[in-house]
C-alpha cells in the first residue's frame, strides 16, 4: 500500500527526522508515596535499552505486561505483585519512547508504528532468553501483544487483550467511524499538526488528564497517579514516538522501512492462534463494550470474552482483580 504524504504535513513529523528539535519541559518532582514497581532493570535489544520491572521466581511461567498511552508500567502496580505471589515470573517493560527506555543509536528512526511495538516484544524476549510467554496488555500495549501473537505465534503461550483484536487495518485508515467514537480520538488528528506536537511538549500533563477522563469516566484517579505516570514523559524521544504513532496510523507519515515486511502482513489482518482472553470495560469512554462476536473471526484458538463492570480503558489499573483473573484463566485455556 502506498502512503501519501501531503507537503503541508511535512512539518508535523519533521521532529522524527531531526528537522525540528523538541525538548520536554520539566515535570513535577517524583512522587514517592504511590506504590511503585521497583527496582528497574535494563537490557539491550536490537534497537533499544529497555527498562523493565521483573518479579517472581526465575523458573515461573513468564507473563509480559504491556502498558498503553498515556500511561506507564504502574498500570500494573497491583496486578504484578498478585501474579508474582501466584508463582509467575512477571516482566513489565516501558515501551519505546517511554520512561527510561531509550534508543541505542542517535540516528535510529523514532517510530511508534504497530509493527515496531510488536517487534520490540519479541526482541525483549530474545534479550532475556525467554522462548515463550503469556502476553497481556491494553491500548498500545495490547496492540503490541496482538502483533507479537499474530506474527510470532510460536512465542505466545496465551494472550490477554483489552478491547479484543487491536491490529490496525491501515487500508481503512481514512474511513470514517461513529462520530461519537471519533470525537474521543481528537488527539489522533491534533498530533498530525505542529500545534499538537508543541502541546505534547508544553502540556503533557493536561493532555494526559483529558484523555484519562474521557477514557475512564468512573476512575477516581488521584494527583499522585498522574505524577507517577508523568515520569514517563521525561524520555527525550517521547514526543517523536507518540506523534509518529498517530501520524503513521492515519497515513500522514512513513513507517520505518525495517518493518515494511511486517506491516505488509499486518495489512492482511492476520489471525491469532494462541489461547486468548479478551476484556471490555463497561465504563470505557472511548470503546463501546461488545459481546466479543464482532472480533471472533480473528481468534482461531480458544477464546473467552468478558465484560468488566465499572472498568474504563485502563482496565488493569482500574480493575486489577479482573485482569489477574484473566491471566490465570488464559494460562489454563486449551
């Protein structure tokens, strides 16, 4: 598929090519009273130095917990300890462009496209000598888990995915959707512009709270939650990776050529063969809950779908017990 790049949009992704230099403003001091996943460890993969939390026995069943945007690893602050107590080896990485995860090379493409996110999961598993794992996530992390499960089925022992099948179909990127849902995706279009990029630099906390309130209208998050998540904005590549993700999915920016072959497969909407548990929050402000039937054809292995009362988009942080149950369920699903 050919990607169109209107000349008027070139400035909107110039930061990714180095034509525009953006530096993040300082954030409020780190809050030390909120539960934290510590200590962090670091490992080099093909393109990244990944910062991650690890807990549980070294010989336990491995579970990778993958966060979304604009969130961080502390979406799993309650999920991870519960799983380690159950005997799982739990790994919770910061995604590319987030928190302490950094690129190894200054000239590397700061891509946020779905193929890169999925490949990062496999690269991390390779770096940690993990042959197989249960992959679980929501939002960006859910998409990364879906991509990895679809493209590397032998590496995925089970999948837990909030909002079901999350692999983007770029062939319909310009097809309108329900106007109510479209309104919740305002930042997709905002980040196509230099104004949107500047706002992400200057007002990342404000953008985060607006997105959180829309995504999770029943979630009573606190200033402590915001301050803790805001630490992820300090990454020097945060703005470039985030804006590229939305520019790429709307065909306003090219992808990293190293992932072209993967994107070609994703364009075919590949099936997921691994045992899967999918979750929909009944209080998700952006994604209407389903009974799972609309996405059923994408899952070729055993699949169970649950609706979670009171949960919004950041389901593992809002309803950690439901997310833990989903992990335990998929581990036994045959």
